[in-house]
């Protein structure tokens, strides 16, 4: 079950990569990058469960915090860019 979920998450991350490359607007690209990050966080959690290693969960938590900070920084950049 976990292996199937990992494969599906990687597949859907590939679809989001297409949106990241071909996205019609910058906001679509940001949303696709954020979705890829969330899916990769889920993959790390599932890998931690499959391999029974707690370090994957720690890495997933740190990655999620960095992903959140990255999204806030990008949105602030876009907000200030549109004002000028």
C-alpha cells in the first residue's frame, strides 16, 4: 500500500513539474512548485514508515518548514513586484 502511494505521489509530482514548466502565469508556477514540495514531504514520511527510520520524518519536518518559508518569501516578492 505504501509503495503504491509513493509511486503515485512521484507520478503526480511529475505532472506538477509539467505545470511548473508550462504554467501560463507566475502564480501557477508557484502553486505547482508548492504542490511538488508538499508531495515530496509526503513521500519522505512514507519512506520513513516503509524503512522504519525516524530520520526521514525529521527531514520531512524540516523540509516542510523550509517549504513554508520559501512560499511566503516568493509571495512577498510577487506582491512587491506587482506594486512597482
